[in-house]
C-alpha cells in the first residue's frame, strides 16, 4: 500500500465517521437529543456530539498550524471554540467543561449543561468544525504524514486513572490522526446505544 493510499484511507474514513455523527443526530427531537437516564453517569447524545466536535476543533487548529512547510488554503490555526468565545456565548462555565474544555474528565453532574445549549447550535458548531477539518484532511499529502506537530493529546493517564496535563510534544501527523479517529468511533457507538433506547433503530450504518 502506497503512502498516498494510506493517507486517503485514514482521512477518508475519518470524514465518513464524522458524517455519521451528523446523520444520526439531526433527525432527533430536542428531548431525544438531550435525553439522559435518571441518576445515570451516561451523558446525552448532545454531550457525545459536542465532545467529539471539540476534539475535531482542536485537531483542525493544530493541523492548520503544524510545523510542516505546506500552506493551508483553509487554515484557521485557532479553535473555533476560542475564536467565537462560545463559552461566553452559550453561558457555560469553562471550569466545568473538563480538560481543555472538551468534556474529558468532566464531572457527571455537569454533563447536562451541554444539552441546554440546544440542538441547533451544537449541530452548527459540529458541522463547521467537521467541515473545516475535512477540508484540511482532503489537502493532506503523503509527504506530510511524517511531519511533526504539537500533539492535541498532551496528557498522561496513570494506572489509577488520574490525568496529568503536560507540555505538548511533537508527534507525526499520521499518529495524531489515530487518536481522534478511534475516539470518535467509541462515542459513535455510545450514540447508537442511546438511539437504540429511544428509537426502534439505533445503528448509524445499516
């Protein structure tokens, strides 16, 4: 398999997975979108969509500003989350949004805050960051896959599950794509499970 084929496979699959997130959330009612079982530690579909969109936002900003020499026609080099000051717009307390304001390590009792933002605004945010990331990925060429960039996953998880945030180190771009791809697939499965509780059909693909 050539480097070009590898790049196309990785980026094409990530684009497809993100499209599934939008496809299986846009038909939900507001109540279904924010549904959370009583006393449950399982967050809503709204939270899962926002959480994956936040990591996509971090990735698109990082790839736009990576250490390579190839310019980006779609470069933002900053998270939309930061640029638009969405915590202020949506009246969210940044201290309650977890690590990097992504929902990672967010306390269970605070996850319902995300659904209160509303389906339309969350879908608009996710659609924009997914589209921006996909444009960058479509421009990605095989010679860039080994170029370094500052990792978006600059944290360590200890055996006791405690997390320590450290300085961002350089990782090859191809390695940086693996984490958000695997991570997005996990949360897509969680959305499918929640849809299965709420609707006759939960699956995103068949």
